[in-house]
C-alpha cells in the first residue's frame, strides 16, 4: 500500500515536471514567435527604413543562398560557421583549461592568491579588443592570435567563479575531512573542487557567452572566413541581410551551445539538489 | 536622480541617530563616528554628482563644440562675404541678418574632401547662404551607414564606398572632386622574390614587379571593400590572375601595416600616409593604381532628400567645385590645409608628406572636367571599377545598371558654369 502511494506520488511529480517543461517550452516558442512577428512588422511596414533592417524571411533566404553561393564576401556559410567554431572553441577551451584550475588554486591556497591576485586585478579591466596590437606583434594574425582574444574575454568569469566557488566551501566538510586524516591536497580535490562545481559551471556558462560575443572583435583582427568576418563584410558592402544573417547564425549557435551545456551540467552535477 | 539619492542618504542617517539611545560616555565617540560617516556620505555624494555632471558635459560636448565651430565659421564667412560685397561696391545692410539654410555634409580626411574644408574655412558656404556642418568619417562604411539614418545629405568619398552607396543605399552620384589613385599601392618587402624579380615582366604593365607565378599563393593583407582592394583586383587582372589565386586576408589598414612590419603576409595594400610610412621603411611598391592602369575618381554622392531640394544642393556643388579648383590651383597652401586636417582628425601625417601628396595628386582642369562629363570618360571609369568587382563576385551585373543609372552630372556641369562665370580668371 505504502509503495503504491509512493509510486503514485512519483508519477504525480513526474507528470507535474512534464507539464511544467511543456509550459516552459511553449512560453519560449511564444516569446521567439512574438519577436519574429514584431521584427517582421517593423521591416514590412517600413517603421525602420529598408536599408537598415530586413525581414526575418529575407534573412532565411540569405542563409539559404549562402549555403551554395560564396558571393559577395568569398566563402560559404558552412565555411564561416566552421571557422568561427574553431576560433571560439579554441579560445574557450584555453580559458577553461587555465581559468578554472587557476581560480580554484587561488581560492584554496593563499600564497597563490597573493602572488597572482594583484596581476589578475591589473589585467582584468583591460578590454580584450585593446590587446589586438600586442597579439599581432607577438602571435601574428593566425588562429593563435584570435583564440587569445577570445580567451581574454572568456578567462575572467571562469577564474572569478572558480575562486568564489571554492571560497564558499562549507568549513564543516573541510573539518570532517581533516579529522578523517585527509591531507590539504586531498581535501582540495575531494571537498573543495566538488563543492565549487556549481559556481564553476555558472562561470563556464558566462564564459561561453563572452566567447561568442567577442567573436566579431577577434575576426576584426584578420580574417577571410568566419561569421564575424561575414558581418564586417556586410557592413562594408552595405548588405544588411548579410549582417543580420551573421547575427542570427551567432544567436542560433549560442542557443545550441547553451542546450548542450545544460545537458553536460545536469549530468556532471546530477548529485546537486535542485528546486 | 541626484536629489533622490541625497534625500535617501540623509534620511537613513537621521533615522539611525533617533533610534539609538547611547550611553553618555559613548555619545561623543558616536557623534564623532556619525560626523565622519556624514562627511564620507557628503564626499560620496559630491563625487557622484561630479561624475554625473562630467558625464552630462561629455555627452553634450561634441554638439556644442560643433555649434561653436559652425558659429565661428559662420561669423568668419559673413565677414568675408561683407568684405567681398564692399569690394564690389555693393551696400550691405548690416541690420538685416542673412538667413542661412542648414545643411550637413560628410567628408573624409583625404584630398578628395579637402575642397569642403577649405570652403568651410574661407566662408564660401555662407556666401551661398548655407550654414554647413561637416561630419568627418575615417572610412566609407560608417559614412554610408550614417546616410541611412539621414545624418548627411551630400558626401565625398572614394570610389569603393561610392559604388556601395549607389548599389546599397540608393544614393545619386553628382560627380567627382579629385582623382583618387595616387597613393594606392601594393607593397612587398625588399627581399621578397617579387621585388627581386624587378619590373617590366608583365606585358603592357611595365610598372608592376614580378611575374604572375610569383604572386600565386601569396598572402596579401588588404582592407576588403576599399580602393586598396580594387587596386589589388586590377593588379591581379593585369597579371592574368583571379582573386582565388592569392590568399587575401581582410584587415584594417593600420593593423595590416603593423602586422606586415611584424613579418605577417607577403604583401600589403596601403594608401594615404601609410604608403609614405611604408616607403620610409624601405618597402617596395610592387604595384599601384597607375601601374595597373586603374584611374579612378573619388565621388560626390547625394541622398534623395538632397535631390529634393535642388537649389540648395546646387549651391553645395558650386562651393565644392570652387573649393576643389582652389586646392588644384594652390597646392602649397592646400598642403598645409591637408596637414592640419590630418592632425585634427588624428591621422598620422608630416608636413613633407602632405606637400608631396597634394602636389603629386591629379585633378583635372576646368576644361578637362567639362570634357569628362560631356563625353563618357567619367562613366567609363565607374564602369571599369565595377567590372573588377563583378569579376570577383562582390557585385552583380544588375548592380552595374544601378551604378550606371545612378549618375547625374547636371549639377556638376552647372557648378562648372557658375565657377567660370564668377571665379575663373
């Protein structure tokens, strides 16, 4: 009897969650549809002049044309996407590889914090675009230079969140680990890092957004392919459809990455209690 | 906003003081602490007020400056107009202020726009009854984006931006001011195989260095959509090559020059003061507009709004043409204007470069202008530029029609006539 009640409660909870996720999906679709409708009306009725905005359908048409036509900027849409993905993900990966361990170590070991903290504070306010002249001189104009521009914008949230996350480790857990005879390093690995993970993931999510938003700046450095380059060329040739297509593509890729990221986060942090 | 913040701070402090009943011995300390806090808050409020005021001032700075400049130019112009009238023996009624028509022009810190700045300085716009604001843009792309939001009515720019203006922004070409090819060059390093091969190896294009094979697969740093890009396309065409035969990397000119000096790329497209700098660094001009036989003019474009007010636009054209002819006939003085303009707009320039650039640049005489527009020389130049763009896929054949139909030289011809009647010696 008790089991039946438990199962029915579980079913009820699952049903509620399903209903809620359907409702959330519907709300999301309505929001996007509303935006598209508003955008279409603004373009269709000339509320904003035609040489400043094109309708969503024209953007779709341009994206379809760009699948097989290299004109006017010289590359296919797929080549632009691939190039941008390589640049953005290289910089992002670099930011994760350096930012997260460094933030965790700085948060756990005071000596590292005191050594690196002031340098980080000096470099933190410098906008990534300001580094372009130095990256040209020291790294040239290839992938490395562009990845470093992305890295500079994605690195900061990774480091700050990892640092804050590990700083917020519950002292009780640390004491328990010490009582059980764990070394400082073991406590760092087995208590500090897991407890910092929710904040680390939040930082990774912010970094991903930063990496995409710096793409145009990175491709301003030098490019002959990429979504940022496509936008720049659209600007040069006065092609609003090309500009908006590039923007929409960056947005779509951002949504895809966010969805993938959600799954990864849910899997890695499945132990976390969620409300 | 400022007042609301102040009231909130003051109320908070006052409330705290009333609510706390402190022992007598602690009262003095508390009073001192409160005093310090009060002072801190006052300082904070003062600092925030200063930040806000400076923000507001900074935001309002540009238009005020522009107004000030316009006002001073107007005063100066009116003074000169009066002098001229006095010279002509006409009686000017000083009590009756002249009503000026307000117009906004756009220009670039380049020789093709210099006539506008000279006319502004000499007060020639006011003589024509115009109160002119000039918006200066460093490149064609932002200049064209501004016309889309009606920021200016008539503008002067290079042909690359001009073609975009005709194709994508439905502007009308009213004519041109100067030839725009003298400083556009493709540079290579002195030890590159192209430079070492020397000139005279391409039949019909003796000024170009190297052979077509030497250019194949080379990485060329270039600002796409600029006249430098057009010059590169003309060079490749002269070599019998296509855009795909080389690797063109799009970079802004300053970054491209810096990267090239740092060892990136095999060649770089430079113009204006960067060309002079490049030659100063010992770079070799492997090709140029002249070497590739690309003789392109700068263009004067007008929006539909400007065309609707034909009388005002004609006056603008009269003044621009007068300014251009003055630059053409007074090269040394014009070089000083050019140098000052570059410095004002933050463009690197030296007096020596300004002099050599202005003196070497080509501008037609009045007779040559007339011949160009009476015949089809000007439209042939536009057509030639478009052919290169069409060949590389930037524009289509349909765009060619837009460019060729978007030209109307009537106002420039009227301006030439006006100039001959009033100012030509």
